């Protein structure tokens, strides 16, 4: 065995004998996220790179409910990202997260043929700085797969049948040979209830998705009918009378606008500096929503 093989073997022994201890990221450091899904669980591993070495920061795992196991594989992957953002929210808010995956997760949120829950997940994830990168090497992906593989499943917690050891005794008190009875549990009712709840949840999410689309359509239609209000230098305008400047006792009969005033300076964000007819400048700028054109 040559020196290169010996060095590689010693490096492998050192890596195996060194446990993957959790590492603390630095401020504003970019972190990397690996996702893994299975039929019964989803998991994620958040890591950081130090001198081209990936060190784990935290592990996240969630056992799927019966209704969640029927998600599409790509939906499960997005759900794993959502669970990671909820449980590791402080990391997602303070760092840029690079999701390493070979799937096009970015295109999932822009498609309209997905369910309403995917749209809600997209709204929840939009507040974080998440970037999607292709996965070129395995590295910490094996950790995410390992956590998912050993996740507890519902099948290990609930069984359709169980064996009961029963021992009988005679009238004289003599114990007879014990025999095993098998007790069967009918789960058809529970499955029907779970299916009905899943259907109701799907209809509710579809209705919510349609409601959001209808609201966006109304906003778009309203904005098309709204024309921006702008003024130029030297134009005469009226200023809205604020509540603290109204004359007590006038009530609704009092004027709602006062002026005219002349526009002296046009600033950004649709704000204007004014002066009255005598040339006295108004110290504070006024927003366009509180002004209107003066017609002589």
C-alpha cells in the first residue's frame, strides 16, 4: 500500500472518529440547507462552510400526518423547506439561506396548477432571503437522508391488530396452558374520517386561492381607473383642512379645503412645499393626497 493510500485511510479514520458537532454561524454568514423527503417524514440539515468544510448547524425533522403523506413528492420537498423556516426562523431571518437541490423549487411557486396550500407556503416563505442552487456534491445531504430514514412513522405507533396472551384456570384452581388470542381493530371509520377531512381541507384551500386571485383582479381593475395626481412648480392648489384646525362648532358645515396655495418645490414621494398668496412659505411639505387643483 502506497503513501497516498495510507494518507487517505488515516484521513477516513479521522473523519469517522470525529462526530459531527453542531457549529454556530457568524453574523450575516451565508448558510446552506439540504432537504430530504420520504413517504413518512421530511427533514432538513442547515450547515455552514468553513474553509471548504461543511459543518452542521441544526437538524430538523417532522413525521408526516396521514393526509400529508398523500402530498406530491415536489410538494413534500417544499413542505420540508417550510418546516425548516418555521423551526429555524431566527436563522432564516438573520442569514441568506442557499437551498441545495436538484429540483426546480423556484418554478413551483410560480405555477398556477398547484394546490392552494402551495400558494400559502409561497407567501410565508417570501419574507426570507432564500436562494436556490443546484446540488453538485453530496456532502451533508447524507445527514439529511440519515435523519429522514430513522424518523418515527405512524405505522410503528398504531397497528391494525395486536396479540393478547390469555391464561385460563379451571374450577379447581389449576392453570391451563395459555393461548394467544389475536384482536383485530377496524380502522375503516378512522380512514373515512381522515379522507373526509382531507377533502374538506383541499376545498378550503382551493376556495382561499380563488379568493386571493379575485382580490388581485379587483385591485388591478381599480388601479386601471385611478389616474395619478401631480402638480408642477407655480401651480395653485387647495389644501385639506385637518381636524385639529377646524373651527369648533362648525361641524360638517365647515370648509373641507382652504387656500389657494402656490407650489414652490416638488420633492420625491409626491410631496410638495407650498406658500400662500402673500408669499409666506409653509414650513412642512404636504402629500398629494391632501392637495387638489385650484380652478380660478
